[in-house]
């Protein structure tokens, strides 16, 4: 039973049990054979599953479930607090790796300002997470197809307050917005409304506020929501990576399509090689796009499905998907034009061959007659 103050302010909310989850997502390859990776890991590991809300059908599943690895680690100092002595790493089959740190905290809600500012793009945690990612990739390397750890990283922070009540008072929401945006100064009502607009609750004593850089969870047994947020953070990274790769592929395709005729003539077959390379990238991108979007099945658990849809709107997945599909269509159009030009050039070459053969057949009798005389 929650005892809610008549007038709730940030200073009136005391957190006796809270945990801050700091997530870093990396792209480590094209795909990961999780079964082979599991065999190569000697540390403690288990396949993760989502713990569903009571009375909700257990139809929300990862296909396949990511591989979870727990590593012992010395505590790291962050904003006057320390991380726990364990780091969780999640390997997804679509080539993503998520590294998660836990920072326990307690005290007044307003004291999270310092922690939120310290965690924003924290260089120490970033360096440690990349080192752990490199070590794990080195261990399971043969299980990863086209292994490479990309430079971009997607970080996300989740504050889990187990015994605090989610209020609606303006001062309370203002404090939440400051924590979500890592801002100590006062925010406008419009900014507060934007930061706290994506809210969802399952019961009267829990709530999830999801923003683009952080989320705040109220209530117990929020592991299922955490799993959805961690996956969404990895999905966001892969969407960014695929979008960048498509930009590069489009630049290369434009360059190949606009290449001067005399350069194509000097490199016979180069046009066909460009077309084949673009076609292969088209197939790879489409397969990868479908694999990421089909990993998490949202067909039964209505609450978690709503959490994912809410997170998708906040992360602008619809815009990312639309941009990716549009670039795939543009790439397909360029490939079609290159194929048409390659076909036209082959027909032109065949016509010249036929002309040369006819000319030779006409000239040869005269040459033979001249040699007889």
C-alpha cells in the first residue's frame, strides 16, 4: 500500500531502495551464432527471458533469446556512488552487444540531479564498457559473422525507484524532467511536458516515464520493462548503423552511375561488379532489417507491447524505418538503372562485333583474290 503525500514535491519523495541501470549498446558484427558463442564462454551465463506481469499471457518472446553473461567487476566510482560488483552483457543474434552497469542509490529524489549529470556520456563507464565488449568479442569471435566493433555507441540510463509513488504534481514532474534531461537548471513547462509525456502504468503504484536519453521506473518487479528498454536501445543503435551504411552505399552507387563512359570503357566488367555489389548490399540490408524487427515478438502481453510502442515513439523508430525503407527503394532504383545501362552496353558491344564480323566477311574474299593474282 502506497502512502501518497497530499502535496508531493521532490524533497518529500525519499527513495530507500533504488537502482540506476547504465546501458551501452555496441554493434559487433553482422550476426552472432548464440549457441556457438555460449559454448565458448566459460563464465556464468544464462539465456534471458522476460518476466511477465501477473495475469498477462506469456507471448512476448525474444526469438532467439539473447545470451546473458555476468562478469565480476571491481566497483567504479560514479558521481559519489559506486557501481555494483557485477556487469551484465547481452549478446543479440543480430550482432548487437549490450553492456549494463548497476548503481544503487537512496535518499531524496532531487539528489539524483548530480548522478544524472555525472552519467551523461560518462567517459569512465564508456571506456570500461568498450573494453569489456572487446574482450567478449575476442572470446566468442568465431561465433560472430563479419566481426568488427563499430565506433558508434548508444547509451541509455534507467532509474528504478522501487518504493516511491509516481506523482502528478508540477514540482514532482519538473524534477523528473530535470533528471531525464540531465539538466540542473529550471525548465519551461513545455519542456517538462515533453520530457514526461511518454508515461505508462500497469497498476496504481507503478509507472514508467520514457525519454530519449533516460527512463524512470516506479514500482517493483520491473525486470520485464528493463528488458524491453535494453532491446530498444540496441535496436536504435542498429537502426543508426544501417542508416549510415545505406548512406555510404548510396554515395558509392551514385558515383558508379555517374562515372564517365571512358572510365567504364577502360575497366570492362567494372559496371557489372558495381551492380553485383549493390545487389548484394540490398539483400544484406533487407535481411538485417527484418531480423532486427522480428527479434522481439509483440503478440500477446498487452502491457509490454504498449511499453515497446511507447518506447518506439520516443526513439522515433517509425521515422528510422521509413528512412531505411526509402533508401532501400532508392538503392533498388539505382540498381535497376545500372542494370539497364549494363544491358545497353552489352547490346552495343554485340552490335559492334556483328558489324566487324560482317566487314571482315566482306573484305576476306577480296584479300584472297588479290593473293591469287
